[in-house]
């Protein structure tokens, strides 16, 4: 997995979360760039449960790695419909497959949200390249 990998089938936030529309829900995870920056992920703390409301741009949990502790931000406002139960026991799934098995929550959105398409996200990554 390359830190520059960007999937065209989803939208993105400036905080390096991805949002993929699936059956009317928005599935949320973090990007390969975020995984690269974090390093080995040791803990995912989700502060929401099914049925909770989340607000676009507001934290819904934290992700901890050997390097740092970071907030996770909701890419859209809506209601949490599912939480990935595997992450509690296996947070390393995010390192192994951030685009698939490492998803975090799914949200029934109230509105589309202010998200970047894949090309805009690639531009953001290029601009942050030192």
C-alpha cells in the first residue's frame, strides 16, 4: 500500500478520512496517507454507538499509534448505523487494509457533506508534499 494511493470510488476530507457511499450509507475510514503518517496503529477508540448522531467535522473517536494520538472526524452529519466490531480486538486491520476491512463506522447521512473528490484529494496530498 502506497501512502499516495487514492481510490476513485470515494470522497475525502482534509483530515484524511475517506467516505464511500454504499447502499445509501456512508462508510468511513482513514486513507493510506493517514496510515503512513500514524505508523503502527495500536488502538481505535470510537466514542459513538449505533443510533448516535454525528456532526460533520466533529470528532467521533480517536486513533492511537506508536507515534501519536489523533482524533477521527465525521465526514458527514447523520446517524451511526454500524461500527466495525473487529477494530476493538484488531486495530492493526487499518494498517493491513485501510480501504476495506479497516473501515470504522457507517453513517446514514442527513446531507451529502462537503467532501473532496479523488482528484481534489490527490491535489491536497501533492500540496502537502515537502
